[in-house]
C-alpha cells in the first residue's frame, strides 16, 4: 500500500491516468495505422486499374485523390513554413488518370478525368502565379481530345469548346490537330444558340446534362449553347439540394456552364462536376 501511494504521489493524477491509458492509446493508434494501410492499399489497386485502362469506382478514386492531395498539401505547407518554395503537386491517382486522359482512354470516366483536369489546372495556375511551375500547359484531357480526333473519333461539343480555348492559350505548346475529312469546329455553331421549342419559362431544359464550370471570373453567371443571352436559369445540384439562379451572359459549347462564382454556390466540396443536375428556365 505504501509503495502504491508513493507511486501515485510521484506521478500525480495526470501522470497516473496517462500511464493507465497507454494500452488503450496504443490500440487506437494501431487501428488507425491499419485503416491508413488498408486505404493506401485500396488506392494503389485503383491506381493500377486506371493505369491498365480499366474501369474503376469513380467515387472511390475521387476519395483517394482527396486523401492523397491533402497529404501533399500538408507537406507543401510545412515546407513553406520553413521558407522553401515547393510547387503544388497532383496526387498519384490523378497522375494515373491524367496519363489515361492524355491517351484518350476509352474506359476512363469523363467526370473523373475532368476532376483531375481541374486539379491539374489548379496546380498549374498556382505554380504560374508563384513562378514555381509551367504556365499555359495544355491539360491531359485536352491532349486526349486531340488524340481522339487524330484517331478519327468524335469529341463532344463541350470538350471541343473548352479545349479550343486551352489550345489557344497554350500558344506554341498547342500543336494543330491532324487533318481529317471533316475538320472539327473550334467554336460552337451558330445554330446551337437557338432555343428549343420546349424551353419556355418553367420548363426543364437539357434533361440529363451534367454541369461544370467555365473557369471565368466575375459575378455569378452562366453560358449556354441553347439558350439566348439574357435567359435566366435555375440550376439545382440534386446530390446536395443546393441551387442558384443566374442569367446566361454568353455562348458556350455546352447546355449550361456556370462561372466560378455561380458554381461555388452549388458545388460539393472537392467536386468539379455536377453529375445530377436539374436545369430550369425561369426567365
């Protein structure tokens, strides 16, 4: 009894509790380490499937990107705190996705490819701003669009529209697309700006369309290949219930593109594409 009291007096209450809790903390750390190891293994397997050109669980791939990107950012910020100037990096998952996208991989999910394209653009923009990385780099998704056209495969109007802008911005890095019997258009055809007969006020337009961002700054606004300038649309992200009402201010190569400010009002954290959207004409 005297020895126990002596130990308690020497350690104090906090020290005794810490000593008693050592086993529990160790078990918790082991479980956490196990989860991290399992997650890393799962992401490595996904990365291998992507590299092999196979289909993957898109949501799982995006989660892996989020986890890997967060770790990279933690390291970058720690280095910046030491006075270093490290460039922003893209996750291992997105590097695999970008490699497939640059080939125009047939089994690569467009949403996942676009998600990683935005990561790539964001990294390049930040690097260019800070003077740490390449500027005006044509993204992998647009390199893939170029590869598809070279193989004689069709490229959708939305991809054609934003990739034509990248090609123009890339300057000398943008090689001309190989010629074909039907040269692809670099701008939306004028006929695309006409309004379909069934797009009156209150109607749902562009049923089944995905919605993404145009990358343009300014107050919340939209662009469209089907609705005339001045049309007001309500865009609802059915995955989170958030919506925004904006005016169409310009033409684009897609049913509805939101600029950065409008997209921010309806996006899910870390997402660069709204897969399930409801688009209503309200004015």
